[in-house]
């Protein structure tokens, strides 16, 4: 038994960052995978598969601002450029929606690419409001699934405003996303 534990420990210590990131991602430990990628980016900066894994880990853990690094690094293959464009769209939507909610900026008339990511769905729904008035919160019904809805609002935490998106299915809270 000792030998097995020792072998597992040694294997884990010497496993590459990419292997550890993938393992964490597969275990749905997205925050840990994103943090590991962030801390060791220079070790895999030439590996577009690892960069994409890092980007998707950050996306799934709602660390949207960390997508800036993969966006600039993914450029050498068709798949990498597609991932960079996907990340770029989400990052831009986050920044524009935050700007609209905090500064009362109108998104009406914007025609941007969209994605299947929850922030994109809420961005698209908010952008459809012709003249949004400042509200405490916004409730949106998902046009593709009548049982799914989203609540969008702002909270103030210390010195910064945070944008919150709550996902509901049949009035049951499924997930809460917090962005700043």
C-alpha cells in the first residue's frame, strides 16, 4: 500500500502542468484548472491545445477576464483562432453588458456574434430592450426553453460593482455567475 501511495505521489508531482490541468478539468474542478494554467502559462505558451484548455477552464469557472491571455496566444491554427474568436465574443459581451448596467449605456442596435455561453444569452436578451430603464433587476425568459429564465442584477461589493446572472429552471436556482 505504501508503494502505491508513493507511486501516485511521485507521478502527480512529475505530471506536466497540461496533464494536471486536463485532469482537473475532467473532474469539473474548473477553478483549480484555470488557476494552475494562470500560474504556469509560460510553461505551455506554445501549446495551443493547453492554451485552449486553460481558456475553457477559466470560462467554465467564470474567470472571464483571464480569457485575454488565451485570446492573444491562440493564432496559429484554424481551431485555435476559432477558440480565440469565441473567447473574444464572450469577453466583449461581458464588458459591454457591465458598462450598460453600471453606466446606463444603450446596447440597442448592436449586432454582435453570439455564443451558447450563459453570458451571451443574457447579453442578447438585454440588447433586445429598446430603451432600458434603470431597474433593480431584469428577468429574461430563454426563447429556446420556456422553463429556463435568467435574473440579471448588480451588487456593490466594497469598492466595485459586480454583475450577477442567476440561471433558473422551473423557478429553481441552478447556478449563479458573478462578474466584475
